[in-house]
């Protein structure tokens, strides 16, 4: 919202004072200054009662703030100390908690809905907490990113392709608009379509990066994982370094037997546990859900497969986006 020019408004009222002193009528003042006749009449009454001082501005519009600048500074300092300092168990500020903080510090009672305006004035914004598993090993994750990845990405040879694999089941959520009072509905199918995906990177040739997808009705198991690896082998020649997560199908005896038999060209490394942010394929899933299959509510799985194929083709023409998935994961090929 733009700030009002209080000085300019006061200068206009002073011009009205001069016109009244010259004997001009209220209608003339309203016409020359571009205001309504009601405003000109109110100015004339104030001028007759108190002269020019009656039309000087108050310097602001609206009700005076209930909290002073000093009080707002104290509240912000308390916010920075965190909710635990106020006796709460969790480190999460909510609007009711902030309203309670203001009441304790100043005695002023604010509705939680109005608290948000104060927070915006202080430069605070909505922050959604990041959900992370308690089983995460932060030291192992840091070690992988700083030591394991830089060492592995250089082997075998600078032109080796790197890829990741993961699965997702189910259908993406959708949002629809409708007329007021009309609820947008959708029919739900309990059929699931699982997807195995891989991003294949050639370190020094970004234009040759590729996307591989394979769909499967139902859950992904070891035979599907092996079939996908065979699919990669048909399309990728030369050695491959494969990074993937700890999915049960990745660690089964069936999969391990295949990996041992194909160790001449396939080298596998497991990503740290509970660290999806290190997997570039997570960016692929987010893009497919938010772009390729967004608002898709089909009656069968065929349209989902078709949209996934179209999405893969679009990504194939966007090597910059494929590299962005890697950079988002905090990795690089430099």
C-alpha cells in the first residue's frame, strides 16, 4: 500500500484557506481543488472556527497504534529468543503464542488474526518447519557430501555417467476452481502407478544428460528394479556410477546378485539414510508432480503414463533444468 502524502494534502488545505480569505464560495473551492462539496463545506466550517490552524493536518491517518516503537522492538527481541524462553515446549511461534507474548509484555490484547499484521510490520513471514527424521546422522550426511561424493564422481573417468533411482506410488493431488457455493469434486481410483526414475549425467557434457522413467502398476519390487537397470544398460554404454537410496528392493538378495554379476560396468553407492535432499531425483519427482501431472484426475492409469512420457520428453529438452536438480541437492560436477 502506497503511503499518503500528508504534506501535499496539507498544502491543498492551505490553498483552500487562501481562497476562503479571498471570498470564494465553497462550490468554487471544491471545483478548483478537485474535492467534493462536502469536503469544502467541512473545511469552511473548520476555517471559520479556528482559522488556518483548523486545517493543519494531524500528520497521520487512522487510529493511533496501540504499541509504541519501543514496545515493538522489545517484542521482536522476545520473538528472537524463541518460544522456549516463554515456557513453551516446542520452538515454534504461532499466532496465538505471539498474541499471548504481547499480552504478557504490554497488557494489550490482540486477536491472533491481527497479530499477523504486526509480524509483517516487523519483517516476519510464514515459515513452514522442515520435517526431518530423528534417525538422521548429520555427521554421516556431511561426510558423504564433502568427501564421498567428490571422490566417487571422478571415477571411472571424467566421462562416466551418474544416475539416481527412486520410486513413488499413488497419484498427485489436484486443485480445482468452481463457482461460489459449488464444491469441485473428483472420483478416486484405488489403482496405484509406481514410477522408477533415473537422471543420467555426463560430467563434462550437460547436453547429453538424460531422464529415464519406467512405470509399473502396484508396488516396486526387486524384479522391477533389475528390469530397470537392464533398461539403463541398453541405453547407456560404458561404465555407470549409480547412486540410490536404501529402498528394500535395492538391498534384496535378488538385486544384490544382479549387481555382483554386472559389477564390470555398474558401480553402486548408497545415499545416506534419511537424506532425500541429497538425491537429485527428488527434484525430478517434484517437477513431474507440479508440472507434468498437475491437476490430472483420470479414470484409468493410461493418461498418467502418457503425461509422464510427455514430461520426460520436455525434460530431455531442458539440460539446464536437469543440472538444476543436482545443484539443488548441493552437488556439482566441478
